[in-house]
C-alpha cells in the first residue's frame, strides 16, 4: 500500500487585516501594497493565541467524523517556525490536546517549506515502520506575533493560520509518488529572527534593536525562489515518472501573489492550474500549502487519479516539491 492524503482540515482566525490597516501601520500607500504583493488581506490571531491552539483546531477538523483514523494514528508531525515555546515541542502539546497519549509527536522547522518536510518524514515513517497506519501532519504558524509593523516589506505579506492532513494507506498507483527536498544554509541570513536562541539571547538589548522580530531580504528571497522552484519541481517530476503537462494542478507555497505569478510565467504553466490563496490569506508560512489544498478542494474537488504537485521555498534557505496522485 502507498501513502496518500486521506483527509484535510484547516483553521483561520477571524480578524481580517486589510491593506488600509497595513497603510496605517507603515505609511505605505494601500495601492502600493496591492500592486507590489498582490495580497489584499490576511488573518491575525487574537493576542494570547498559541500555535498549538490553532494546530489543534485544524487537526480536529481533519479527524472529525473519522474515529478510525485517530485510532490508527502512529505519528504526529507539526511544521512550524513559531512554536508555543522553545521546548517542549508544539506537537507534544497538540498530542495532549487531541487526547492521544503515547503517539510519537515532534516538530519540524523548515520555515515555509516545513509542511513538505513534515509530509516527507511522515510518509517515510509510515512506509518503513507503520504500514497500514496513519499519521497527522500539521502546518501552523502565527507570524503576527513577530512582525515589525513599521516594515512594509514584511508586514504586508504575512498572516496566521493552520492546515492539517491525515496520511494513510491508499491503493497502488495513488498517493505520494515522490518528494524532493533541498536546503542551502549559506543563505540562511535571507530570512531570520536573530534573537531568542543561543546565538543571541532575547534580552533588553536585543528587543531594543528589534532582533526579536522577523527580517527578510526580499530581493534575495525572490531570486532564490525563481532559480530554485524550477529545480525542485523538475526533480520531483523526474522521481515520479511524470511530466509537467501530466499535472492537473500545482499547489504552491503562497509567498506572495506576484512571486507565484512570476514563477508560473517562467515555467510556462497555465495559471488556471495554479490555485491562489495569497490574495486573501497572505503568506501563512508552513500552513500555506495545506490551507491552499483545502481551499482548492472545496472550490473544485480534486479527482481520483489527478496528479497534484506541491512546492515550497522557505527560510534556511529550504525548498521542496512533492508529486501526489489523488485518491
């Protein structure tokens, strides 16, 4: 038996932050934000909300009405770069919230590529250690807590959210066909939060310098994405034995609308085959791919046998792509 996606679940906070609000914070014109990013609005969690809370809401929806999936659950993987706390893992908190004692649970931090890293790990665990069982993979991030609200280059892009999938056995010919992952730590300074670890303690000086807030070198990130996206997609297709024209839909990490549009043009992909959630959700980091999967499945359900390609670029720098045949 192969491993495939058995169910989806998501959670989005209620508070909508539109471009007029971004303009108030940054002094940038709302029209400039729309033109440069293609993001019209994003969602923010209420103050005090934890990543484990929104991960739990998404996971509970993925498991809702399917008690057999929960009973067969062998692994819980949470992809996040905004954990509840440095330790223990957010996945351990989620395991407790779900009432599943004994199920191994751990976090993966590959920033915006985290969901694909988690998907690959869970697929490998099920294939080699727990055939016939299920795994829960959650992407959840609350970037609103680390935004510099005066920095129009970053606060205009990011929002909060969580998405979950349950992986489990599907018949031969369906499921995850191939995953390709890569990383290049030499470019780690492109996306970072400097303070809060052993490199730079989160002290008063770090806060005064703003080193506890998210930083991104937008131009460098764009250039990395433009040269890396085609490579990881090509590798994933080669490993799956499929061609670009065989893919029904492409679910990309929603870094921002303009970047996705540029990548799609560069690769010669029909934009109609590339669903977008960035215009109304912004960049939700590790939650981006499962949120977009869920939204697109609700808009036009994936058909059995349809080939779907998932791809992401994230801080680290990291990247990955996966080819899935829908069941």
